[in-house]
C-alpha cells in the first residue's frame, strides 16, 4: 500500500488559493510566505524585544505583526478562504468571537484611542488563523513549514542556552521602547526561551531518527534542566507536567523518555548546585533543587524562605486582581454579559516602568474585556480548534502516517504550552505567543484537509486494486472451465 504522506501529494496543487488573481509570479507569493515565517520565528526567538518594534519606531506606531497581517488580508481572498475553513472546523464561534471583539475594539477606540487597539491585541492577532490556513494551501509550503519549524526549535533552544550571558549581551543590544514603557533590549531578552527549550526537548523525544537517539535524550535533559534552572518560573514547572501528560496520553514511549530526561535534568541541576559555580536564574537566586522545590510549592500560595514567600505573595495579589474584575463586571448586567471593554487597565498595579494592564491570566483578560459572551465564544473557538487537530491526529494514527503524527504533535505541544502559560501570564495578550498560536492552528486546519484528501486517494486506489484482482480472478476462473 502506498503511503500518501506529504511528499506524494501533487494533487493538492489543484487546491491552491492564489493571493490575488493579478499575481501570476509564484516568486512573489513564495517570498511573502517566507516573510510570514521569518516574522513568526523572530517573535518566538526575540519575544519581548521584537514586540516593541513598530513603524514609525517612536510613538504609537503599528507593530510588525499587524503590518504583515494587514498585508496578508489585502492580498488573500477571505471570501474564498472562510467557506473552505468552515469545512474543517466549527467556524461559527470563531466568527462571533471576531465580531464581538473587533467591533468592541473599534467602538472603544473612539474614546480610548490607541490603548483600545493595544488591549485588543489577541482579537486582532487571532486573525492569523486565516493567514495560517492560507499559507498551507499547497504541499510545497507545508513541507517548507515543517522543515522550518524544526530549524526554529534548534535555533530557539541554542538562543535560550545563552541565558547565563544574557545580562552582559543585552548591554551590546540596540534598545527599543514601547508605548508607555521604558527602553527594552531588542536582543537577548529571552522571556519565553524556557518554553522554546521545553518544546524543543519534547520534539527531540518524539522525532527520533536512528543512530542519534541517546544524544537526543541527553540533549533533551540538558534543555529541561536549563529551562527550569534558569527560567525559575512557576509556569515552566506546569509546562513540564503538561507536556509529560500529553506524551503519556498520545505517545507512551516518548512519555517514558520524558520521565528519564526529568531525572537527568534534576541530576544536572544538582550537579550545578554542588559544583561551586555562581550561576543564578531569572529570580536572581542560586540554582539548586531546593529552590525549585520551594518555588514550585509557592504555586499554592505558600513557600519556604524569603524569596519563595515573596513569590507566594504574588498569588493572592493576582487573585485580588481577578476579584476586582468580577466586582466590576457584577456592577451591571451589560458589563457582566459584554465586559468592561478595551482601553483601560484591568489592574491598578504600577510596575517598574508602566501600569500592569492585564491581570496575568489570559482567561481573566477575556472575561474582563468581553464578559460572559466573550469568554463563551473564546472557549468554543478553542474547543473547535483542538477538536479539529484531534481529528487529524486520529486519522494519522489510523493510517499509520508516523511523520504526519509527529508534525501534528509539534503543533499541539506549542498550543498546550501557550494555554499553560496563559494561566499565570498575559500570554495571549503578547504577539510572541498569540501570533504563532493562531498561525499554527491555521496551518493545522489546512493540513487536516490535505490529510483527508490523501486518505480518500489511498482508499480509492486500494478499492481499484481489489476490483482489478477480482476481475483477474474471475477471468482466470472462466479460462479454467471446460468447454
């Protein structure tokens, strides 16, 4: 039986959707697709620094992500794409989410100005779902994308390993300033590098060519240790557990390897702590297993030691922000259903350079901005996207398409990392999480369409083969009958 994996999918070319009818040169379209990937990759690698880059570079300029999004929306035909997308996913909650959030942002912009659009960043950047769906319109782009994402993981993991030198390297970096914030180094901010390193570690365990498996196991352990030790983030600990759970449910052998790499990572952290090396993490504390244990304990609002108690104190602070949001929503039925809107901070906390506008929980941000109607549509949108991904994964397992399973698992891993990060941080409100998250899901939806076409093609070929065998058998039987 032939394997209808991506390299054999020439018939997909008939499903191409041109950017616009006037563009006849494939070079221009290919260049635009590469620009999209470079932009997504730069957000993932440079994160906070690249988030500040905009045109014009001072004042309320337009961020790079929104500029590329606007260009794509001008070139592609949403009238063609949306009906095709509707065949792959339950599109109604997505359309309602876009309607609620974008209309509210435009209305609030009349009074709050640029801050309303800034607070509606997730709503705007969720349109990358269409861009990803358009990008994956042909087999060549899909092959390029999955080759690119593996290279990105290697680059991102290597960049994250520079964390011990990041403070020194930032002094050589150009500085960029956001709206209402101080100067930020463009390079070596490494805010989400621990997440990229965990993502890369998971990839090393599920995509395993022969001859390099032991090296991949060791490298995965090093990346996990570096992410936990240098990141010193409670979200990182939860991401480690979530990735292990996903592997346990979907790829048991890789889950066993994940457990092994956790032990290896723990040994590496222990070795660093007793080596006498003066290595400190994001929280400014010496790397040790004791710190990790106490810091993990602080998730519940308790902790041992001065720094752990300070970290634990952040839990009731955030809960206080969330209670304040609910008290505002309950002040009127309209606010409860449709939210407080965009343009005002959801907290009164003043950080080092600016007011903290989001309550460090993307789910609470959606509730606060758009109320019960918004969170309902947002939740249904997420459910429909993950349901579509799960359907494609089941298809690949049924057809025994190993490479395609790995590709989908890679995208699922990033999605789960983002959802976990959104529990304790404003992940969906920053472009270096929101843009890749929705772009990857757009690719996933179109990928699923191609996989089902390949399944139909293989089943049809198998049926035709059986029919030919039956005909040959009947002809042979007829020739054998006596005259």
